[in-house]
C-alpha cells in the first residue's frame, strides 16, 4: 500500500490552485523578469548601457510601473533575488508595486546548472540545499509562486535517459518543497533550440522529457492543480535547414502536450526560447487557433520576447521611459490576444520585434 505523506491540507491546496488560476486567467501570461545579473548585463550591453545595479533597477521599474491596464495581459511577474528587494524611485518595494496592480509575484529559485558526471556534457540543476528555508523566506517577502529551470540539449547522443531522469526528479523535489511552503511551482524543463534537428526529433524528445517530468511529479505527490508548466515550444533546431510554419509548430506542440501533460494542470506558459517577439506571439496564436482539444490554458512566460522592444526604446535614457512602457504594453497586449487565438497580424512590425533573440546554450 502506498501512502501520501505529508499531505497538503485542503486549505493549502485551495490557496495553491487559486494562485495558479489567477496567474493564467483568460488572456493573461507571465513576464519573466528573473534574469541574473550577468544575463541582464548582456541585454544592457546591446543598448550600450553599463551593467550597474541602478540601471538594472531603472529598467525593471519601467516595466513594473507601467499603467495598471497591464494587468489585463500580465498575471504574474517572476523576479530574481536582487529585484525582489529593490524599490521604485519613490521608495516602494517592487513586490508591493506589482501586487497593487493585482499581479502575482514570483521568484526564481534554481541556482543554475552543474555538470552531470557520467554524461556527454549534460547538466543537472543546483539549489535544492536550503530550498525549504529560502521558500519560507521568499513567501514572507511577498512571493506566491516560483520557477526552476532545467536544461536539456538535443544532439545525436543527448538527452540521455540519465539526464532526463535526474532533471525530472530534481524538478519534482523542488515542486514538492515549494508547495509545502505555499508557493506555486512553475516546472520548466527547457529543451534548448540549439542544433540542426528537425521538428519531428524535437517532438519525440519533448514527449520523452515531459512524460518523465509528470511521472516524477506523481511519484513525489505533487498537487498538479497547484502547478504550472513552462515548456519549450516544439520547433526545429536553430540550424535546421528546413523551415516550418506556425501551424506546423502549433500542431506538433499541442499534440505533444496532449500526450504528456495531465488536464489537471491549469496552465502551460511557454518560454520564448530565443524566438523574436513576433515569432513567439504568432506561434502562441497558432496554438490557440489549432483545432486540437486544449484542456489547459496555453499562454506565455516570456523574458526576451516581452522586453526586447521596450529595451530598444529605452536606451538607458530617462526621457524614453514612456516610449519604453508603451512598447512593453503593446507587446503584452499582442500576447494577450495570442492567448485567445485572436492576434491578427497587421503587417506593420518594428525592427526590434522581428529580431532573433537566439543565444547559443542560453543561460539565465
């Protein structure tokens, strides 16, 4: 006989489920603003802005202090440790600023990748040590959900069964610990877009990975109604010579999810994986327009694909604040429409929105 122990109370389950549903309420997705100091530095470097704490804070303030109408498109914001404790120009903590708009605050919990011995350059995730204490502290400091990113790569020999199992189990342990402390876990098993593999190979690998992840979540007694999934879309590798339409990507992705993700999961929030802002919106729209059944909300958890135009409009200058906020609001609104399958391409897109945001072996 198997027993579930320690079980979550009905009150804990309801709180987790309510939070997850709020984040992915109709037309809403997630702003991933949890880039590490180094990653944010790379973004700032592209617009010739120095990577200082003040510049990182200033750009995030632009995003978080956008007009309250942003809450029609954004249900949650994921923060990095530094950002959770920063304040706006008037001295108001960022979590308070975000919550005022009715948006849920989240925190990145993983501590990056570490080599997985016995594999061909594959990795596992660090951060389980002391995780319970960190969850308790972050909950106290205003976070209600969390994120943990595992990274897998497609080559002729990877991902190995070992890497799939190890990362699935680590994601499940993280998810279980989060729920015990009242945080909704976002489970992110990212299969990188690096490589020349075709759409079918990505679909095969994504199915194997997601099947392993949900088996592990079940083994660890994770309450699925109080979780969210952040997967890659099923796309060909960045160096693949064959091009696929948004409809091809949509059918392959939704088919994969139908085969592997239980309907108990409230929402699937795709990562943009280096796609341009426009590509990420168009592909999400195609999924929501696909004729296949969709028992979960299909929405977004975009970082680069929500911020690129805003960053290009800002250029580190205070006088560009309004223009940057407008660029962010516009892109968030487009993704909100894409969540409902209602995005109609105008044919007018600015350069920043169509620029590829791909970075090889991307780390956060």
